C-alpha cells in the first residue's frame, strides 16, 4: 500500500508537458530540414530536368502526354495537374530524373540478361575459298566410295479385322 502511494506521489504533472514540447521541437526541426531540402532541390531542378532530357527524353514527353490526356479526359484534372506541376516543378523534375535513371538501369539489365541468355554477337570475317582451276577437283576419284542402291520400301498389307476402327487402321 505504501508503494502505491509512493508511485502516485512521485509522478510529475509537468512530465507530459516535457514530452509534448520535445515532440513539437522535433517537428520544427523536421520542418526546417524539409525546407532546406526543398530549397536545394529548387535550385537543382533545372539541371535535373536537362539531365533527364539527356538520359531519356521520352520520360518528359510521356509526362507531357499524360497531362494532355488528363485535359482530354477531364479538363479540371488536367488544369489541376498543370498547376501542381508549375508550383512543385522541383519535385516533378526530381521524379522525372529518377524515372529516367530507373528506365536506363532496367534497359542495361535487360541487355545484360539478353547477352547472358542468347550470347554475344561476334564480328565475322568471310574467308575466301581456295581457287580451283577448271577441270580439277579437290577429291580424287579413287577415294570415292560406291554406295549400294536404295531399296524402295514395300507397304505391308495388314489384315482387316471384323472390329476395325480408324485408330487401329493407323497402325
């Protein structure tokens, strides 16, 4: 009984406030770190966009087609996608850059797997055949072997049974 009273009496009413203040402080630190990261990506975004065009321009073209397709499907969605793309273009540029890198990596892995399965193509060189003057042969006639004539196969007549069916006629 004395232990229970001691535990109740030792709890600090401001203890929860300390944890809440620590959580708020951690959120503020995370906010400033995210802000710094976004500013960094904001300044790097044009270079990422150009690098995406160099790596695989089809990624950017496909994204543009997707936005235009949204306009055709539902103009409000297309407008929303355009506005979001305009205001968060650093995130879009980073996303497109990552997608281009992944497509390039998948292409190289596919190429390696194809080489592993089918083998590599090798360059070849045509070798000229030895020139044989008219009237001469490379094989002597005395080295040739006479083969016996081929005997034609004779079909054997099979007895027909009373209970014949098409399946047995095949044999």
